[in-house]
């Protein structure tokens, strides 16, 4: 199915529903295809999320650098010991 951008804006919910059923929806601007709505693949989404989480962890490690000082677990353990 091919729709113009103007039509797509007006009927986005309907087009998303069609795409979720497996129908590709092409969106055109001035007669040229600029985008495609397709059914989301849950397996690919989960794999993408795992990659994203791993990249985020790598960035956090790079920013934080080597750990210095006590860990949160050590701080909590000391706090518990002080209460006894």
C-alpha cells in the first residue's frame, strides 16, 4: 500500500494497524518513497534491546573508569554492622 505523507498523518493509527497485520505501507513525499511501515519483529526487538543494554554498559564503564572507593554493597554492609 502506498500513501502520501499528508494521508499518512491523517490516518496514522489505521496505517500502523495495517502494518501490524503484516502489510507494508510505503509513505511518499512528492512522489518518492521516503519511509516504510512494517510489522515489528519481537525477536529482532529483543536482540536489539540486548545490544543496546550491552553498549550502554560499555559506555558507562568507559566513563566511570576504574572503580575507586567502596562499592555500594560494602557501604550497606558497614551500615548494617553499625546498627548491631
